[in-house]
């Protein structure tokens, strides 16, 4: 102990329980496999090593053995400030990561992401598309938490706004086997995403609550994650309702912009972390 118990199926970014005692582990097994708190995703489980450190996400365009990494981002999985509370699908992200040495980022790319792409080629199933790597920056260096074969949410919300090149051309080049020949240019601008979540998330939460202030949200970007239209109004329809992205010359400026916009959007029970990207300002 501690160990991590994870539902083996798709659990909408949840399904992970960090267990510090045997009793907590037994309860997690019961919740997942007997009470089906994550549905069929918990029919089987994985017991994993518990790792400590900061998280880091690296998305990469991949074409066989050609890997073109995107700027690194950092997610905030726990529901509450100070990395407290249950894990969620992500309460906010930011990019770049000025407090993490480039050498650490390069280590993950050169020694984890690129070897993974080469291994897939060696196994006769070359990958073409976006490979999403989630890493824990441990005392022993970057360690793999997960891989996804897609853009990741909410990391994509702070990575793609920094892309200056044509995304469609990059995707076509990847599919046509010429990714290595394409120029990919990134902005030095920083991006910070603050997730506005329903009250009770990641547990049970109400739906159908009117959202106010969207028309006045003209600064930055507003991504709809869990919303719907009802009687001509936008209402809540999920746990993570909106992703509010602020842009700026640096993390501090982008962060202020994101929270400025987030403060003007309201719905009953709205919750959000107030310390997104704070680690980058230390």
C-alpha cells in the first residue's frame, strides 16, 4: 500500500481509486466489481503501482516511426484545490510547462513515446494518428500512466490553440506517410483551461440547469463539454460542463483571462478549482 485500483474498461475518465489501506482497496473492489459503480467497465480490474509526482501529458502526431510531439501540458485530475478529493476526467489544464525542465520533457519523448511508436511498427501494426501519453514525473524520471489513441480532453483545449500550422495538412500528412516532411509551427503564447463542473461531480449530479453568462464570454475560448439546448436555452447535461480557455503572453496572463471569463458564467451548483496552473507560477 498504497495501490491503485482501476476499472479495466472505458469509464469516462474516471474508474480510478487510490487506496491507502487494505480496507479502502476492498471497498474499491466491491464498488467497482459488485456494485458496478462504473458499469461494465468494472467487470475486470487492474491493480497498479502507486506513483507520486506531477502529471504531464504529451500528445504527438505519429506516422509509423515518425513522431512529432506537441507542446507538453499538465492536467489537474483531483476534483478540489490542492489536488484533494476524488479523481475526475480533468478539472483544468495549461501549456506550456515553464516549471518543468525541457530535458525532462525530452526524456519522455525520446525514451517512451518514440520507442512506443517503433515497437508498434516492429509488431506489424504501425500507428498513424494522435498518440496521447500521460506521464508521472517521479523521482526516478518520467513513468507512463496511460496511452490513448486520440486527442485528450481537456489537454487538447490548451495545446491546439497554440498550433500555428494547418491541422488538416498535418493529419493528411500523417495518413499519407509524409509527416516527416511537414512544417509544424507552435505559438509561444500560453493557454490555461478551467473546467466548470456540475455540483456533485465526479459523483452523481443534476442535469438541465440553465447556464447564464455565455453571451458575454467574448474573451478566450469556451468549449462545450456537457451542455444541451432546452427550450432555446443552454443547460447543463454532464459532469464537466464547460472548458474555459484563456490565452496570454505567459501563464499568469492566460490564467487571469481564463478565470475572468469563468467568473462571469454561472449555473446552480457550479464548481471549479481555483488553483489551475498555480504550480507554474511558483
